[in-house]
C-alpha cells in the first residue's frame, strides 16, 4: 500500500498551458488560478515531469501558424524555464534520469504538424528546439495524415511517412492520439516509438477521440504507452458530461483487463479542456487521485501508472 501520495512521482504526457499563456501572456506560471498547470500545482500534485504541447488553433491563418509555435516556445522559456531554476527543460530522453529531488522536468511536444505544413526545414527547427514528441495532425487532415474528424478517414501521406522516419532517426515519439483509425494503423507500421499521449477506451466511452480495443492492444503488444485523458466527454456518455474519478478508474480497469497494465499512464489534457473531472480539476489534484488509486491498486502498479510505464516506452 502506498504510504504517502507525495512519494509517487507523476509524469503527465499532455497539457495545453502554452496555448493559454500565448493567448494571455500576463498570466503567472507560478500561481495563476486560471492555469490548471502552474508551478505550485505541479509541486503539490507530485508531478515530476510535465509535457507541454505546442498547439495552434485551426482558425489561425496558415502563414501565421509556425510563428505562433515559435512564440509559444519563447513563452515556454520566458515564463516557465528561466524564472524557475527547479524546472528543467528536457531536450534528450537520457536527461530524465538526471533530475534531482525537487526538480521538475519539462518536455516540449507538438500537437499536430499543421504549423509545419510540408516544410522539412521547419520540422527540423522544432526538433532542434527540443521537441521530443509529435502528433502528425490534430482532428482534421493536413500534409501528414487524416485526423479523427476527417470524414474520408484516409491514412498517412508519403510526407507523413517521411516525417515518422525522421522521428525514428532523432528518437522522437510519434503520437497517435488524434489520428483517424487508418492513420493510426499506418503509423504503427512505420513508427519505432509510437504512443497515445491522451486517449481513453471506446469500449467504455465511444468517442472518436478514444481508441478501440484493437488499437489499444496494438500499443500494448509493442510495450508502448497510452495516457488516460481527464476530459469528461472522453470518459462518460452521460448527457451532462459530468465525470468523477470513478469514471477514470473504469477506463483504467478495462484497459488493464485487455493487457494495458504495463502501458497505461496519464495525459491529463489540463488547460486544453473546458470541463473537469470532479476531484481532478488541476495538476495539484494528482495527490488526491493517487490516494484513490491506492484503494484499488498495489504500490508497484501505481508507480507504473504514474511514471514507470512511460519511462519504459521512451527511446533508449
């Protein structure tokens, strides 16, 4: 049994705080209550590593999207890294092992290649900036792949395959969370390091953003990671979309039952969601969440869910 929730170190594979900071740069990463993820909440929740997504809304004009990503990277350094020496920018996977007590690792990820278009140089620039995980697209289609809301449901393009091979070469993760099912299977064939950063189970909640059993098990069989997302719409079918921690546990229990015990973790989607799980409203709630997990799972299982499964899935 876990003795203290603070002894458990959490890795959260998806949040959208950079988008919020880009929209309102005056917010303080230290303690702004408008941010689900801020430094105080990461510390109180026992979050050891937080992935920060670079995301540009679809309504932004194409010619401005890459600049928006660069501005978010600037804010990442200006608002998160430089003011707080205890927050370390992780640029290579091996740097995770060097984090000291009290330090928090910060990883840049890219949620969709829309800002890159079909420009390989822009892709390489983001890799040079330390982006370690990339989703080929968001919900729509782009030069790389079709997303879950593209009605034609096609797969990845030749440029998408080139992109994944570049990820393999640079030891980047390729994120499948927003892909159409055909794109998912195409990606699994090419990607050496596929993950689903923030997805749940369609068997429990049949939302198009979730993964079906065959998709989830394909990740599990390859010892790849799948992060549970805390958006009520992806957790429960109730009309009001209210969700509790019990709903998160239902997805976890089911995914464990189909082989996911050594693969699942957490990709909260904090700061990118409009509604929250009751009792799991921000990063500071992880400690309470772990206390709830302790009623159902062993210490070893909880450590795997919180960090071990992700650490085993990253490039070595």
